[in-house]
C-alpha cells in the first residue's frame, strides 16, 4: 500500500479533521499519515498542546506524525516527539546569524547574493540531516518564494546535490517528493536513485481536494528510476 505521509488537519492550519482523513484514506485505498505543524509560531508548540495533539490522533486509524520547523527552538522534549510514528523536518526559513533570517514566504525579501544563499541552503540541509532526529526531510530544496518568482528552480551544483543525498543516506532520512511544491528536482531524484536513498510521498494537503494526490511523486519515481523498495514506510508505534 502507498502512503501519503504529509497531511495537515484542523489541529494546525489544515481544513480537514483527522476523522475526514481516516475516511478518505479508506475510500482511496491509500495509507494516511497526519503531519501537522509543530513550531513556536503554530498551535502545537509546547508539551501541553503536543499531548492534546497526540491524544487526538490516537483516536483514529492513521499514522501519527508531525512536521517540525528546522531551525527555531521547540519547547517539546525529544522523548515526546519520538513517541510519534515519524517526524518530518522541513526548512521554512534560513538562519544566517542572530540578526538575519529569511522566511521563505516573505515577499518583501531582497537578498543580493544568491550564490551565497544557495550555498548556505545546501549546507543547512546537510547539517539538519546529520543532527536533527527526523525520519523524513519535507519538501527538500524548496526555495524561498522570491527566488521561484525569478524563475530560479534548481540552482544546486552536482556536488551540492551529491552531498545532500549522501547525508540522507548515511542518516537514513528519507527525502519527501512533494505534490504541492513539485520538489525535489529530477536531477536530485536521479541522485537518490543512484545512491539508494529513501524517499516518501507527500501531498502536503491542507484541504480534502489535495489529499492523497500522489501523481507527481509517483511520476517522478518512475521517471528517475527510484524503486518502490526505496519508499520509507513508518512503523506504527502509537496505539
Ligand atoms: Zn512545510
Ligand atoms: Zn506541510
């Protein structure tokens, strides 16, 4: 069975209830993993809100995951986080020093040195793959929106792609192929195929019409020669 492991609910910023997702999952013969946002800027941000989130998910026939923001300090213990079935870590902002950070959806941003940004991005991916206790890297190589609007889609060098994929392989972290953001690139996924990296499928759906739409990731797997055996399948820990 295939799994959509990146679904948002009303427990963070989605429009579906966990029960809606459980029902859709049965109707579509596709496994479901809820991965609501955990971040200082979202509803699930401390032990109390985390416990309520976990408890709610356990009532349903779903995998219980989360999408944590890589970078900001989160006030939830590692022990609590690892009680979930799996953790997605996503880069939504880059931090350069304590005075300079770049949130990807900030459209007022001006960043003159794009080469420096791309370099910092690739190093940040490797850093979090090596240090963050995550199972999946969410929408890897998703660029800040201002770069996408300039038509910059895949600015990484071959050696940067090689290093990012190698870090996923050595830490056994899967790279998500995202229906919503159409990342990572074909070049990146060919390198995943070559190095035997794990991948996962995610719609990043916030509404029912987006949920379980895995056409893009499945086509990309096919096109780049990634074997179904490379799909990350979480083990259900939560009962
Ligand atoms: Zn995300
Ligand atoms: Zn998401």
